[in-house]
C-alpha cells in the first residue's frame, strides 16, 4: 500500500490504463498543463489540448469513441456540461439503444463538481441527479483516493459513456487554485480524510453500482456520495456519543445504484437519512426513497440536500449546502422528535 492524494490517484489510474491500451486519449482545455505528467509521458497525440468549446470537443469525443478510441474528456466544471449536453445526452447516451447494440460510445467525461468555497451557483453545482436521470449514462462520484482510482479503472473499461465527478474539496490542485487570486481569506471545510489516503500497489477495478459500507450500526442508515460521505461519517461519530449507532453507506455511483445494499441496511435500521449535495427536488434523495417503497420496506426518512440556488456569499452558502449539523438535526427530528 502507498499514499496518494485524490487527484494523484486518478492520474495514476489513468496512466496505468493508458500504458496498457493505446486507444485511450485525453481531450480538454489546457490538459497539456493540467495533466503535465501524462502529457510528458504519452505526448500530444494522446493528451490533446482543445479550444474552449465544450460542445466541440465532447462532440468530437463521441465520434472518436465510435471510431475505436476511448476518450477521457475533461470538462473543467460540471456546470459547463450544459454547453455540451446535446453530444452527451442525445448522442452518446442513446447510441447503443438506437443502433441495436451495433455501436457504442466508450468514453469518460471527467468533471469537477461541488461547492463550499464561495463561487456561486454557476460553478458549484453537482448535477449528478440530472445526469443519472438519462438512460445510458453511468455517473460515478468517489469519496477517497482508493475508490477514485479503482472507479476510474472501471469507467475506462465500460462500453458506454461514464460521467466521473470529482468534488473540488477533495482535489488538492483545485484547492490551490481556489485559494489564489486574492482569495486567501476563503476557508474550506475539507474532510479530514478523503483528499489523501492509502491506495493499492496495483489498480484493480471497482465495479460500478457496488456501494461500500464504512461503518455499521443498528439505529440509523446514512447514505451519501463524495464529500457528503465524510460529513456523514463525522455526524455518525457524534451520534454514537449520544447512543445512536449508524450505518454509513458510500454509494460510490449514482447510477448504477446499489439497491440491494440500501434495502438491506434500511430493513435492519428502519431509519434513513440521505445526504445529497445535489438539489433536493427530483434527484438522488427521492430516487432512493422510491426504491425502498417499491421494495415494500417500512422506514422513517429524512434528506439533507442543497436547498435552492447556491449563493455567492460564503455565509449564505453554508446555510444552503448540507452540513454535519444538518445531519444531526435530521437525526434528532426523526429519532427524537421531542428534542428537535
């Protein structure tokens, strides 16, 4: 075992895959600078810097995938994926079905996501619920370096399009950037672990749709992805001091989602909190509730989600995004309604 940062793990997994398969290429704005190690190792033919036109280079990636390449496309912020939505939503996602399985678009769209540093609702969204809503798209949201590398290894091997989302509070190169340009006074609630951690000596794929149970308890299930996993673990530790024992599920992927793991846990605890930095309406939190109801499981339910458009003000932003305190309050209102 060795230690890597979140970003290093993804790049190392990419390098390992690119070494074995020369069909893998990287496309994106300034990738020759952002991925300088990969650029130096594999050259400009395979690490290709593009013009600032997400619709153009994601569109090109879809046709490149159809022609036999495996593109890894870098969209700097997931918010900008809307600019290129046609190529992803109307073409890549539907290609396999529309062609009766004769054509596939094996590509990975790598994008940063998430807030907590004061950049507003056009740069801090997560959007994984919206993306997972589209049939044909897989959506991956790792919470730690080990999972990030293993899930990237699996994403590259998929026959269809995968959106790979990296929370900016876990990526050291984003934190360096966000804290520059006269913003030294900006503070971040960075998880104690997640931004750096142990990784295997050799990358093995982590199957999409396979959740990870980080701790087990009899009283409450808390399910989340990305940074929300770390908030959930911290809240579970506080709740344990109060005599409430929680199971914390790292979903790892929004779609496919590990229905069996969720159902099994909630059957045991009968109480569920979904911690979701995406928007509350019509998203991951509601989908999980629907899964449980369709499986005829009786349970109490709370969700801690992003409430409305994310404001620029850091103080106001903290009131909108899910927090450890919000998780504790949700637990109190569900398990101890007389206290809440």
